[in-house]
C-alpha cells in the first residue's frame, strides 16, 4: 500500500468529497499547500537522480483541462480523468515529458465534473462511444488510493450508452470483481516478457500476477484486451516475445481466449528519458540504440522503419499461430 512521504495540495480540494477523504486518510502525512499542481517549482529544481524519491510524494488538485481528443483505436476519445502520472518507474514512460514536471502521481478530486461530461457526451451521441479514461495514469494503481474505479463503475453502469476503457500494468483487481458493471468496461492489460518487466518496468506487477488478473476479470465478465507494449527491441527480442506469447497461450483461461483482442505498440524514447535514466538508474540497461533508432521530432526517437516492419511481421505471424481466432486491432 502506497503511503506518501509528503502531500502537495491545492487549497480548494477540500471543497470536494474526495479531497476531504484524502486529507483525512493522510492526516498524519506532512502537507505543503501549492498554487497549481502543474507548476511545483520545488520539484522542477530537483536533480534527475532524485526521480524515484519524487515519486514518493502525492500531489492533489483539481483538473482544469477537460478537452476530449479523438482516437481511433480501442476508444473514440481520450479523456482527461482522475489522475496523471504514477508511483511506478517504467524507464520509457511517455508521461515523463518535461524532466521533473510529470514524474509523480497527481490526483484530481473533481471526479463528478469529469464523469458528468463523459456521460452527457455518450448519451448525446448518435452511436455508442468508448472513452479512454486511463491514458494519463494507471487507474488500477490509483484505485488502491482513491477507490475511484469503484466509484466510476458504480456511477457509469446505468448510463444509456457508452463504454469506458483503460490499460494497466497492475494486478490489484479484486475490488472490481464483485461490481455490477453491465458490460460497460473494457480492461486492457499491458504485458511484456518477464526479463523486460524485471529490468525496465520498476514497481509494476509481475507477469504471472497480470495474467491471473486477466483471468479473474474475465470470470467477472469484463471485456478484456491485451497490450503487448511497449515492444523493446533488445538483442534477443524475438526469443523473449515468443516466450511471452507462448506463456499467454498456456496460462490464459479458455474464456479469455475466446474473444480477447491484441494491441501491439513499439517503444518510443527521448533525450529526456536518457538523461533521467542515466542518473536515476545508473546500473540499468540502456534503452537507446542508435543502430536501430532514429529521430522522431525534437529530442525524440523511435525504431527505424525496417525494424518496425520486421517487428510487425513477427507479431502478426506468432499471434496468428498461437491465437488464430483473436483480433490484432493494430500494430504501431
């Protein structure tokens, strides 16, 4: 259970039910009042080597930006929701966007306002829409602190139209199993080979735990997707990812295998990641490989086209071999 070293909070959070609950829950934790959760100067001035220590803090505020962004993968819209950032330390995390601005977990207590907009948008639409509520954080992890997923599912289940979806790298799903979700929730578990989880995805659930969580969620009649993401082309990547696919085929329940879908996403990286990882994780592996990576905008990198084509061919062939009846929604 995560217990913050300190809490940085905006004054008006106590105008919200969740804000009051969190302040009471952590009444013994040192607190620092801030003007804006998005501009904590004390954090920005810290050195990169303090990256992991910063993640021991919790920031609580209200979300001011509520813009929905069109998406054409699992969801119709990416939706800003109840948290941003994470307590884990995945070395490639795309949320680490500006050195020390986005490293830590930020909780937003105005959940009623955010869910109301989703419900109104869903019910006005001509077709059933799916909303991605977990693109900025891991909501299974957040739920262990706020119970926001339980609250969200309970308050969304009776809407006339619409679905919610989110990805996760965590296995703490037991609180979701007894909920009456009415088929409106799509849970997508992110997986990687054990070696990559152990060496790169620090602070997340192990692979066996994630697979067990998938099986439990399916038994509770949630719709399930599997994200193989991000694919990292380490030296023995084909061996590792084939082993992963075989393990999924062996350990996923028959009910999961009936209709689970797959998403495959190749890793993107950046100069910012390189500098933080060099100082925060000096003994960890280097994810930047200039031989197979190329620039993708200022300070950003992704795999060269020939590497991506080889990767796509591999995943299409092996997923077809071991999961012949399941859809691959996309490989990017």
